[in-house]
C-alpha cells in the first residue's frame, strides 16, 4: 500500500503578507492558477477557496495591494524521493470575488504593484534626447519596479510624443516598433529581444505518444500567411532622397507575398534593420499552437521546446505563455507556443 508521503503530488506553498498560509488553505483550495503571461501582459495568480467557516469573508478578507508570494512544489513527480520547486514570484491582490452557495472566494493578484498608475493613468508628454532604456527606466521608477534591460539594441530618439496613453501602453508601443518585448514579472520591468531567446537551447522535446500530453492544437490560416521578404521605401521630405531596400531572411521561400512598408529610414542599413523588425512582427504569427500537459515545472514563458510527431507542425517553438494549475484535475500545465523564426 502506497503511503501518502510516497505519493506523486504537487503542493502549493503560499505566503500572504509575509505569513505562511500553506496549511490554512490546503483543505479549502479548489483551484489555483499561475499564468506566466505573454509579453505585453501581466503575470497573475488566482486562488479559489471553499469558505464554509467564512474566514475569508470576515477576519481574513483580502485588501487591495495585499502581497502574495507563491511556489509550486512537486514531490515524487518524476521519481521517488524527488522534490522540485517552481518559484512564482511576488504579486499584489487586485480583485476579490465571493459566490455561493456553497460559499467560495476567489482572489486574484497581479505582478504589477496596485499603487502603480502606469497601466491605468493616461498621460501626455514629450520625451526629448532619450533612449529606449531611459524611457523604460523612468517608467519603472514611477511604478516602483526594478528595470532589467536585456535588449541587444538601445535605440535613441530626438523626440518621442506620448499622447493620452498610459506609461505602460506607450512603452509597449515604442518597444514593439523596435522589436523589443516587455514583461512585468516578480517586481521587475523586463525588456528583452525575443529573437535572442529563440536561439537558446531547447529545455525539452515533447513527443506525441511518448510524453504526458493531455491535449494539443495547431493551426494556420491565410490571415497569417508568412511573408517571404519586406520592402522598405522612404523619401526624405527635405533632401528628396529615397531609400529603398528589400530585406529577405535566411531560408525564405523564393516566391510569396512581400510586406511593403513606408517608414522613416535615413540609410540603407537603417532600412534593412527596420525591414527585419517589421517582418518578424508579421511572420511570428504564422506558426502558433497550444499544448496541455501533465504538470511540468520546467515550462516557462521565453524558453524553447522541440515538437515531434505532429508532422508538418514539428520543429522548434518558443513558449509564449505557460499556465500552471492545481485543482480537480491535479497539476496541469497549458502552453501557448509559437514556432521560432530562426533569424
């Protein structure tokens, strides 16, 4: 007979405002979700609890901005005596729902400090003689976040106009144009280059029929037809000089649709760089998929995996988002993935 301490299981370890509440919620927990979110969105936690004793409606009732820190711990998951941990980071409570009967409460927390106004408050500002890192640094400071600038380039600007946009929306818009992705995670504002992450070694190979795949989905459509090249054309209004170049990525098909753009580029080198960025924005939407797995703490946004056994969909993918859940179905991991471009 298998003893409880030998059973294969996943445990949620949780602290609330600095107090360990793991034992307090263990019996009441009905559902837990941790979303390691896609770039441009916030990481989040959601905890659903039975509340027959009405503790969470009364003395334990959450308050906006309460701090939650979590960890998923797997015990005997991949072998006897093995304990592994997935730290989830720090979050602040931003919503609370109560339903019944029977009485249940749902607590949601996000990775951005609730007191920060960079997501809601719209502002207008002229930024002069700045770099992308300087803009990100000022916005991070305003939100009481650390800045992790991992992008390979740090573009500079004579002038940027923020017109009735929240700081986060403005930064996201500016960075996306430069091919730079943004995440708010574990108290940090992170800017990184997805193309660099795509080149990193895979952390796992998911093979159809051999791994614990509970569900999968892959799709393509003409709306996401991959472009074979990007043509950049720009005429300077003062000098009347025209720059026109075509960027073709390595391994591109010899024929296919060409993405044509007309944006400022003062040299051929700048135009080629711009063409690569715009082509990546479009082409990365052409190879999407989803995987539902038995819980796997290795999976995190920004890591790469190999897909094998699905025919034309086989290849190397980057994890766009990873949702780890503990509930009635045990411990599961749902992934949104995107085929890497390789350039």
